[in-house]
């Protein structure tokens, strides 16, 4: 009986050691993935910051230009295949579009329907926030830039916080990015 109890204690100890070892390895691997993801994000932001000064059109003007294709529900400057692009999601009734605005001329370059996938899911959530909005995205972007002198708006995404619609606006200044919230109500 003594040997059996000793074996059980030894097995339990080995299991605890194994679980602890697996936990340590998991945390180490996850930490490495998070660091890698952060480095990738930082590199992308640095490349975007470098490209932004070439844009002659502001985010607010891009939102205004895209309104011919529907109500703007989000917008952002992004790098698409290494090139700067101003992309605006719009809604018209129950349909969504991604409108690309030429960042030099302010004219709509193309508009494509959004019908499925992550873009559709994002557009649906943005529509939900914009149905509560009393202010346009252009208005809140202009207000954020005015309140933070010397910045340039990089993106605007509406969201619901609690019961209220707010816009999360990313601003850039000298290569640094910051995000501010503006009420849409």
C-alpha cells in the first residue's frame, strides 16, 4: 500500500511538473508571438508615417468625396501593396462599398461593393454605430484635428461604447500616432 501511495504522489508531482512546464512554454511562445506582432505593427506604422506627407488630401476631404457613393461609415489612410491609399467605407441603404479616393486629387478612384468576409462584418458594426450618430465623421475628424494642433487624421472608426456612438480617430504628428475619441452624438 505504501508503494502504491508513493507512486500516486510521484505521478501527481510529475503531472504538476508537466503542466507547469507546458504553461511556461506556452507563455514563452505567446510572448514571442506578441512581440513579433508588435514589431510588425510598429514597422507598418513607421512606413505609413513616412508615406503620409505625400497625401495632398485630408481624411476629412476624402470622407466628403466618398459621400457620392453613400454615407461614409469609416475611413483610413493605409499602405496597399506598399502604396499610400485613402480608403472609405460607405453605406447606401443595406449595401456597403469600399471607396478609394485619390489622395492627391480628392477624386473617387474606384468603388467596390463589400458583400462578405471581415470587411462586411466591420461595415455592419460601423453602420450600427452610425445609426446612432448625430454628427458626421467629417465633423468629428475636423474637430479632433483642430483640438490637436499640428496633427493629421489617419483613420476614423465609429463604435458603440456603452449606449453611445463615438468615433475613434487616429492622429499622426511627427511620426507618432495617438488615438482620441469624439462623441458622434
